[in-house]
């Protein structure tokens, strides 16, 4: 396991009182306050629908992982496009995607496509090249990967395509966030166009340590892109990341993010430390989070995100669904 990282701008303890200092505010380019919205009177409460990320099941064949999740009673899967499962760069992608789509249908699993594979483009640089890469061809390679992901998502009937910005590029001084944000805007524009054509929402994830690290950063990007409709450009909200560095409590983050929410990742975490933990090993109070997801009418998947725990993937998948069902008053895992 790699060492956990302390998130920039986060304080210790269950909540921070000051907002983190990452993102466009460093250059004075962010509006005073990001918008918040409460669901209107027409929003219907929903029951959370749980999934598990394949990046936490990398020691299993994709077929075995999908059968396991269906047997345990999960509603869906967060499918990371990577070499060990649905490789986005290998030949016959369309045919392989079609087979996966049929299998998902047979098993009754919904899906969100995730694009956070560590070394899918570069075997030596984690998450490289990114949408912010100093090399224009590197940025273009990441854009092409996301374009493939949009097509895969359309062919699978996925809820959304997940993506993130990448870390701030090392060719720019820390004070020059304007150039970094411009690169992100230009790199994502063709992806957003393709997503609109495919009718697949793009769900951007605020990631600790990345240029786009917070909910406020997401709203900065949204403005740069011309304020696309929430049904096209939305959020992946990682509940652990909220605990890690957002100024608001995780349940409040859910409510603030609700109008743009297309994908949710969930795990435990501690304040100020970006380390994905099994439920019960961190500091998050989960009932208010799950109640907020229900009250806001969120209809997508809430996917367990434990990418450093594949060595114990099957057991953690069972324990995780048991925990989540108990929190929502439902039954635990189905015995395979």
C-alpha cells in the first residue's frame, strides 16, 4: 500500500472551519461563493442504490467480479477502464463492450464508467498524462481516452462517465493557475461535446491534490465552460474527499452538490488525510450522508471506492454492503 497523503488546506479533526486553499482562489479567479441549492418540492426521496468499484477488485477477472457483486446484492458497479478488466486501448473494444453490456443486463447490474486507472496511458506515471499535461500531445491522449470512455458508456447504457483534472502541471509556477485552468477547459471541451451527442453525462470528481480539488473548484470549471446544463456537466462526489478537505460536513456537501450530482463514491476517511478506508476505520458519520442522498432524490449509484484493498476485495465487498444496508435499515449481503 502506498502511503496516505495529507490533503492541502485541510485541518485535523472531524471538520474544518476554513476552506482549503487549493484551486482557482489562489489566483483570485473564483467567484465569491459557489452556488448552493436545496431540492425543490417536486423532488422525490429515493432509496440509495449501491455499487462497488472494480478498481477494488483488480485481482478478479471482470466476469468473476460482476457475478460476485450480483450475488452479494449490489445494484451496480463502478467500472474502471483498465488493462485487467475492460481495456480501453486493446483491439475490438466495441465487441468486448457489447459482451460486457449483455452480462450486466443478465446480472441486473447498472453501471457508471470510471476513468481513474493509474497507469492505463503511461506505465511509469500515475494518472499521466493528464488533461493538464505540459505536452499538448499528452493532453490530447487523455482527451482521446475520455472520448473512448464516453462511447463505452453509451454502449453500456451507463449513468455517467467519471473523470478528474489531474494535478497542477510542474511546468507552471504555482501562482499561474490561469494557464492550468485554460488547459483543463480546452481538454474537456471535445469530451463535453461528445457526451452531449451520446447523451451521457460527464461527472467530474474533485480530487485532493488535483487542480480541481473541491466543490468550489467544480463551479469554477462550470463557469469556464459556459455553465452547461447540469444534465450534461455534473459531479462525481466522493464522500471521503468531503471529509478529507471540504469546509462543510459530508452530508451538507451532498445537499450542496445535489443539482449536479451524477455519481457518488463512498468509503471512510479521516480529516486531512487522503486515504480510502473500509467503513468504520475513519471518522465519517454515515447515516446523515445516506439520509441526504435519499432526501435530495439522487438516483445514480453510490459506489464503494477502495482502490488499495483488492487483496481483500471479495470480503470487503461483502462487509461493505452489509454496513450500508444496516445504515439504511435494509438487509445485508445475499449469501452467494
